[in-house]
C-alpha cells in the first residue's frame, strides 16, 4: 500500500469562526489528517491514524512583527493538561487533545468573553480602515481627484481598485462583528458548543475567496499592463506639424507672433503626450518651450504647459477643474508658491474659470465636457497673465488657436 503524503486544503471557515474551525479540524483528524500548520487560510495536514480528538482555538497568540506566535509558557502549561499546541491562525492558538478525560481548557464563558474582547480591540483595524477609506472617498469626490486617477489608471482599473478596497474592508468588518456577537453571548454566560455545521457556510466562503482571488489577479495584471503602456508613451516626440489644428492656443497664439523656434536648451520640453480612456476620450499633455517671433523680431521667450481633456460628461470636466486646483494647491502651498489670482475679463463664453499662481500663473477653464489647464512661464516677463489668459480662453472656447 502506497504511503500517503500530506495535503493542502483551503480552510472552509473564516478566521473568527471558532466553533466551525474546531469542528472541521476534528472531522479531518477522524478521517486520518492531522493539522500541521495553517497560513493565509491554507491548512497543511499530515497523514495520521484516524482518531477522535478535540481541537480548541484559544486567544493565546501574539503578534511579533508580521508573524503570529504563541506564548510558550501558556503552551507548556496546557501540554501538562494534555493539550498540545499545533498551529497559530490569526489571533488564535490552536491546541489538540487526544485524551478524552482531559479537562477543557476554558470552562468560564465570561473569562472567554474577556479574552475575546482583547481580540476584538486588537483586530478592530478594519473598522478604522473603513472610516479612513470613506473619508478618502468623500474627499476625492469633493475635490474631483477621482477623475485624475481614473484617467491616469484607466476607468476599469480605477473601479476595480475601489471595489477591492471596499470588498476586503467589508469582509473583515463582517467577521469582526460576528466575533463581537460571540463575545456578547459568552459574557451573558452562554458557553461555546464546540460544534458547528461548517459545511453550511463553506460554499459561500469558497465562492467569495475564489472571486477575490480572480479580482486581485485581474488588478495585478491590469496594473502591469497600464504601467507598460505608460512607459511606452512617446514622451519627447516631435510636436504635430500643424499646431493650428490643436484645440487650444499655442505659444505663437498667446504671444501674437507668426512663428516660434524651439529652445535647444530644453530638448525634452517640446512634446505632446496622448492618454485617452473611457472617462476622457481625449486627454492631451502638451509642452512647448522656445522663442516666438513676429517677422524677425523676438516678441516672447518662455514655456507653455497644457493639460487638455474632452471628457465623457460635463460632470467629469468640472471634477477635473477641482482636482487640478486641489492638486496644485497641495503641492505648492507648502512651498509658499501658491496664491489665488484675480481673473481678468476673459471675453469668451466658458462655463467655469479659475486662476492661481502655482509656481507659474495657471488658468483653468471648462466648457461643456471639455476642460483645460494652462500654465505659462515668461522668461523675459513680456507676457503678463492678464494678457495671455483672455487669448487662451478665446482659443479654448473657439476650439483651437489662430
């Protein structure tokens, strides 16, 4: 007869399902499988003669860094009573006893309730995480930063990330609430039964774990693909031959010249990057650095940076305006380089407008489902904000430069 090897099995019971885990492990040993270890919900069993044993989960583990360990003095004391330490799972130490005459480890439900109370307090981080996530979500919806993230990551990946966070927080919170109810029952003097129909919940757990694994794998693959896509964008590529076809003003339009010459000192500063997606079918990042001429006369020297979006709806466009303003303020205010600017008379019909100094004078505009952010640096101080802002607004409202 071939010698049996050990086996691995996904635990059909959650970390905090004390009675279900005990019953499952006892049934496994009755079938000839003794628990060897359990980690990340995967149990490792060793073959053994089928026998009737008792398993008990005790709140005797403690966290050492990222690992859970057992108090050795407690384990030695239990061993003298016939209970042998087997493994640790989460906040619980698992003990096994093959002696039917050995006394139970805990007989006072109220003492067990007190011990579980410590576990509830120690494991209450999902609740704190939920509060933080909710605050983060509310903040991101208020300042519109969800729109920037959805464009940079891609809407499917953004929604998947959001769903995973809420999923794991909700599951953790659910188990913590169940543990809290068990603690209240013990505090009322109701002892543990040490028996549970774990099969009734096993199928739901397997489906939930399988779905979570698929979603995590999809998210990891999506992140890898998105990172590769971003890395392969042709940053520094030549600007379009016909700059007048762009849906916004260029340096030539803003300075009132007829041509521009790229500044050789900034070879990477004249480029256009396109990053489109469901939430913003058109998303352009445009940089232009150089000197503008009118005839043979140099009329302006500086740089222009534009973020331009054609979005799925005016709601997204307005969210992008708030997001960029909040982002710039967050970055530059601490450095003393952020200050509101007075909007000049734009002379163009736009839905929303905002202006501020974020190291550079910056203008933000929305028009229906379109949004633009324009920053301009004048090397020779020949093009003040109140002069170029109306020109930029007019070109944006008209859908292009001169």
